[in-house]
């Protein structure tokens, strides 16, 4: 795919991005198709590879096959429940079918630092940050000449035993580095879901399929701008948690009202909803959980001021609810509804703000929940079409994940039902 002409690329004439997407039930057939589409691309600094999890048994062959015909200094990728990629200059989301997506990036003056982490032996969260930095191959403390990387692309194997600890540790080590990515797809093959070659050529003998976590730190002339579209809308008022145990909310209150159970609070909200909304509550109800780092942001609360979490159980004896998040007394919460229109509005708002805030991206990476796509929107390419409304020609690649990673406020979180975007932008 020819690189569109953007004025800001005058500074980086050597930058380019080319993507390919193939549908084929055999891995060899898919590889042949993408390499044909990318023929003559030249040597890339970074190659991103996303494969359908149905190819899992052949995954160890993938990077060696690609590197026979494509050249890249670093290779990174994973398998998932679907892939996103470029076919004849059009971006598509292919869900639940055999497909392969490859994105080649040439990034002049970029500093790329690939890494692979053994997540079975993570550093202590109560220990020094230097241990976490060492796991990424970084110096113990940055100097004025070696500032921390601007961005991190992060892919995690679904067998990782402590995903939240991993994300918290990386935030601890690199609090000002924007992090975005996702949890790879599950499969029954006796190896991991991650693709990684940390440098030195093309994949070949150094290529590996891994568990744990892999990624790439990006700095220098380029960065990734993350965008997290949670796709829910609030219903009812904001409550304060009055009583909680671990991840169970037992009582909430509003203003000077007496404490009540979350179920009782929801029952009062139901009376104010339309019949359609009450029907949606049966299958699309979530809880928005306020995070202190969001409220204390120097720029004020962002559009998504609440971290959307699953409701995973109800205690009929006392009306308490279990939430997929550890709760604390005094925290603010608000019930949320997820539907296609709310998802569209949320994504449109965030994408338009992105377009106003930054120059045209060189590429966009999409890490989408398996619960989005056609099942949410009722049509194919739902999130890609929303991106196309503001970025008409930007190449897009990505994967459907078992969990998405991206920032809300000042901290990075593991999400569900979201679309986490990463836009590759030149630094000023």
C-alpha cells in the first residue's frame, strides 16, 4: 500500500507503513498471500503480526516463514479470536475466521527496545522499581540524556498468572510511559500465544513463540498515542460506597440519603428507564468505578471518568453485588449500560478529539474485545468504520483480545468490552 502524502512527513521522508491481510485456511497460504501483497516493501524497523488463534498449532512456523520473504529488525505479535488489517487499502475486522494480518513500519530516528518478560517470576511490587526496569532491559534510573520511553506496546499471554500485577509493576517502573495492548487468544496447543524476535534480523532462528509478556518500548522521534473507548453510558446518579469487602459492594449512599444495598439503588433507577433500557439491564449492565488517579488528573476528569467493570454476582440475601475490581469505602460508583449506540458515540467523541489534538497518524493499532465487533454493532468492521470517519486513509492493524490494556487517567488498566487504540505519531 502506498504511503499517503501528509505534510508533517516532510521531516521524516523515510517513514513508511505497509499492511497486508489474508484469508486462508492454511498458514502457508496466508503467509504466501501477505508476502505477495508486501513484496518490495523494503526493510522495516518493526513488523507487527496478528494471526487467528485457529493457526495455533502452526504458530512456531509463522515468523520463520514470514522472514524468508520479508525483512524487519524486530518482530512482535500474537494470535487472537480475530484480526484487523489492510486489504487493498481497505481496513477490515475478520472475526472467528482463518486470517493473518501483517503491518510493516519504517520509523526513522525511532528508538525501539523490544522486551520479553517471564511472568512466572515477577519482581515484588513492594520492592524497588529498579527490578522492574531491569526486566525491561532499562537502566536503573533514567538520566537527562536517557529519559524514559514515551510509549509501550504490550502483549500478554492468557496463561499469565498475575496480569494485574504485571500492569501495576510496569506503571510503577515507568509511570509516564503510555501503555497499550491486549491479552492474546487462548488455544489448546502446547506453547504460548505470543510472537517475538527481539532483533538481529528477520525472525528466523531467533524467532520464538512465548508465554509471559512481550512488547516494545518506543521513543525518539515517534510515540504511540493511546485511546480507550469503553463504550458504555451511565444510568442513574453517582453513589458512594459505604460498605465493601474485597470486590463486594454491600451498601451505597447518595448525598445525605441513608445507605442502601446496590440492588435497592438499582431498583429505584429502573423506574426511571424506558422499556428498552430495562430490557438492556438484563444483559448489558456494568458498574463504573471511580479511580482517584482519574479525579486528581491535572487536566481534570477525562470523558471516561469511570472505569467500567463487570458485575459478576448478586447476593439475594442482602442485595450486595460482586464486581470485577477490588472496592474500597468512599469510592464513587455509577451503573452503566452497554449498547451499540453508546459504543459508537463514545468512540466517535474520542477519535474526533484525537484528530484535533495530533497530526495525522502514520498507523493505527486496534486491540478490540471479543465482545465487540459484529456481535455488538450488528455489522462487520464496526470500530474500523468509526476510525475511518476521522482518519480516512491511515493503515490499521490489530487483534481481537481476551482483555484490552490501556490507560484511564494516570494509570494503566486491564479492560473488557473496550476498543483500545494506539496511534503512531511523530514527536514534535
